[in-house]
C-alpha cells in the first residue's frame, strides 16, 4: 500500500475514533457548539499527529525509488 494512502486512512480513522469518544464523553443533548468543539478537537489531534509522524519519518534520498 502506498505510504500516502496509509497515512490518509490512518488520519481518517483517528478522526472518527476521536469524534466517537468525544460524543460518548460529552453529556447530551448536544448543541451545535458541542459538535463544533468535537470537530475542532478531532481536527487538532489529527494535525498534531500528522506533524509528529512526518517530522519523525526518515528522510528519503532522491536516488531511492518511491513505492
């Protein structure tokens, strides 16, 4: 599987899991601002994890084949 596709699927999975956990943790009934906060927190977590993964990934030289 391509590295980019795997990374994208991982981020979508983390986003969905984070949203599910926050929906279960926050008391209902949910207002529109609750959904806004849940989406913002999930997005922030995904972007932070993506940043950490890309920073810690080993550098590829330009002569190595991609794939």
